[in-house]
């Protein structure tokens, strides 16, 4: 135990997981 | 494929030299993007413009998948607020996602993306709305307590003056401390669009 608190994902990291923010679909046909 | 010309409406292309001069794209890139633009803009209605429906279809291959984030990105592409995207809008907006685009440009775009109500601040209720959209899309269940903990922690870090909203200056600092947040703002494909859309070569007006 390092004594540090567990890291909490920040809200924007979570939001960034949305596939709907990924425009790769334009190029993947 | 690519051989049917009879009913295809030709869209006047905004000057590729002008677009290349104001973006990270080369003239050839702009011409290649025009091929992509034409394909997308004729997918539902052949009017030389991209509607929201065509935008979603191009990204997801699914007309139905309307979503907070795609809708938001479409609105940011639609800078003239016409409800449709023309070729100039398309190239200038994609330029933000170019690997060589300045970080400042990506930070500005991401701020607008997350400032759902266009108030000039990213507010707590907007962050919660986006988290809920993500959880719904990904079919992930998190307790209300966990969501509140994530938002509290985020605002402790991103909102140093603790006024409950993130302004542009705070956002910029937060992104510099967490550069991975800009990952969604870069499309590696854009580094070499001429390879992705080689058919532009047959229509190119430039020799390079």
C-alpha cells in the first residue's frame, strides 16, 4: 500500500470514451 | 462504383488553394477531401451539402443513431448555422482534427463541444448530461453517488476558483495538465487523406 488514494477517472476522460466523439467512421468504409 | 455520372450533381468546390492556405491540408488533400465530401453529401439527398442525417450515416452507417455528441459536433461543423455543412465548413472543421493542428485550436473546439448551452462556461449540469449520455450509449450503469464523486473530483481539479463552472482559461490549464483529453480531437487518418481517397487523382486540377 503506497498510501495514495485510488485514482478517480475524471469526467472528461469518461466522456471521451464515447464512440460518438470519434469521427474515424468517415474514413472506415 | 465511381462510374456513374449521369445523375450526380456536381458541387462547385470552394477554391482548394484558398482552403489549403488556411488549413494544415495540402491542395491534394483538399481535393481528396472533396471526394469524401461528395460521397457523404449525396448519401441521402444529392444537394451538395451534408445534412445531420448524412453526417450520422457517414460516421455510424446508421441514420438512427442520433446522439448528443454527434449532434453537437455537427453543430460545430455548421459554423454558418444553416442546418447543413458545405465543403468549406467541412474542410475547416476537419482541420481542427488534423494531427498538425495547433493544440490551442483543439482546446478551443473541445471547449465549445462541451459547453452545451453556449454560455461560455462548461457547467456542472452539462458535464452530468454528457456523462449520462455516455453511460447510456455504452450501456454502463454507475450509481448516482459514483457519478457525483467523479464530477466533484473533476471540478476540484478543473475549476480552481470553485465557482461551479469551468471557463476557457481553466479549461486550457486543465487540458495542459491532462493532454489525453485531446485524444478525441485528433484523427490520424487526416495526415494522409490522399491515400484514403486516391480517386481524387482522376479529378485533380493541380499537378503536384
